[in-house]
C-alpha cells in the first residue's frame, strides 16, 4: 500500500477524515500553558473520540502497554464501527506507539500519522516501522504497518522550539549523507538548522527516506539497514545516557565518521573535505564526542548484543561513510566495535 503524503498550511477539519476516527495525541499539547498552543488545543477538542498520553520512551514500554490498550479498546468499542481510523498526533514516540496499536487492534485498523516533531515529520512517521521497548532496551518488538496517510501541517511543526530542530538534525543529515547527489549539495551548505530550514528541506528528506524504504520495505534485502547510519552507537547512548534520539544519532554519525577514518574506508583527504562542509560542522566534533563518552559505559557489548542485526558470529552490520551517497555496510565483530569505542573513550 502506498502512503499518501499531504503538506498543509492549515489544520484539516475532522470531516476531512471521511469517517469515524480515534485521535491518540501527545498530552504535552493539552498541558501546555503557552498561548501559541491554543489553536492546537481547540483543534484536538474537535475530535469526539480522543485519548492523550505522555510522550517519551515510557509510552513505548511494553510493561505499561496492557493498561493503555484496554483504555483505547474501550474507546474504539464505543465508536462501534468497522474501519475506525487511528490518528497519531505527536512525535516519534506517539507515532511508534500509535502505529503499533493500529497494527494489532482488530487485527489492523487504518492509520494516519500527523507528526508534530521534525524527527517524526522527516523520519519516524515514514516507512511503517512501529515499536515498543522491553526492559529498557529500545524497539525490541514491533510491526511493519505503513500509514495510509501522513499529514504534515506547517503551523503544527512551526510550534516547536529550536531544541526540537537541533534534535532532528542527526536524522536529517543521515538522510542527506545516504542520498548524496543534489540533496547533499544543497544540504551540506546549511549554516544552521532551524524551523524554517527544516520545513524547506522536509519534502526532499522524506523523498530520500522513501528511496531507500521502497527498495526494501520489510527489511529483507539489507538495503533498508542503511537507515541505521549512526544508530549502532546512537542507540547505546540513548539507552545508557538518556540522550534524545536525534542527539544520540548525531553523536553516532560523528562516531561512524571517525570509525570510517580509522578503518580507512574514508580516506584522510575525504575525511578532511567532509569536515570542512558547513553541515558536518553542525554535528558534534570529535572532541565533543570524546567528552560526552567520558560519562558513557565502558563495556557496551550488552547493548550491542541487543541490536536486532547481530549475527550468530557476534558481528554487526555497521554502516560506514565513504563519501556522501556512498555508505557501505560491512560486518564488524562486536569486539572490534568495542575496541574502537574504548580507544575513543581513552582519548583526551
Ligand atoms: N519508527 C521509526 O522508523 C523511527 C525512526 C526514528 C525514531 N523513532 C522513534 O522516535 C522517537 C523519538 O521521536 P521524537 O524525538 O519525536 O520524540 P517524542 O515523541 O518523545 O517527542 C519529543 C518531545 O517533543 C515534544 N513535542 C512534540 N511535538 C511538539 C511540538 N509541535 N512542539 C513542541 N514540542 C513538541 C514532546 O512532548 C516531547 O517532549 C524514539 O522513540 C525513536 O525510537 C522511530
């Protein structure tokens, strides 16, 4: 099924959903006292059936899932109609949770995503991956369940403070590095990443993600694995140090660039050239990475072992950077990843 993507300058009316729907939304909007949220709050109230949850990793926690699904189920039963649309309004945590719910409720209900963070708008809402966390380890269970529609509403996305754009930068530069070509040429010249830059690049970044996803929608051919650039280390720091996902990925991409140089996949000239580009200069520097790693665990093997891509031989498929548009995937033993990690950690 092809996901329909709509860009809107205004809030769509409930009627435009053409049928019964249940809105699952981030409670943040309802609880905010900020005047700028008024329109959003009023719009949420126009959905007769709605339920709000606190966003974040706890929402994706399997242990608290039964209680939440019971509440949702009782609402869906009140609507008492087949094909109730499930609408997720929020960032990536709301999206992952809502997508999972839609995929299992009544063996699958139509899903609409309305992403409200840059990270979800450019990345997590697209491609149909849903996920829950288990005992503190991220995304251990989930389904492939693409949304029928993804609606990107400009005034909603522009509500975000600058910090959200900074958090999304890791995923944005990941897509630009993987795509290369014209996208990299324009992206690499950016001097800062704020709401207006993020809105401007949004269609091209989404396009870049679908170019990869459409070649391997169910992650069977290994192509989609490219989207894990920066995530091997990123997921460790997200779990161990509670870093926001996008920030952890930004550090992870810096680490992947350093690992690529160390293994000579990225030659010194290309490494230096890459580091001269404006966009790469918005990533954490090597010394900021080393500094951050002072407070991270020494042994990361327990985290790496949780990686879904680990092979029987205890190797991981690591995504290196050779040049923009050329990011080779290679099997690396977790012992070698650990060695590189400890070498970085020991640097001053
Ligand atoms: N399914 C996928 O393919 C995929 C890909 C990447 C990341 N993810 C998941 O996405 C999650 C991270 O996404 P996220 O950073 O959007 O997280 P999030 O949903 O936790 O949102 C981050 C914060 O932004 C706030 N927020 C949401 N919309 C806002 C708005 N318009 N204005 C101001 N604040 C707003 C939220 O209340 C929250 O505090 C992680 O759980 C990650 O695993 C999934």
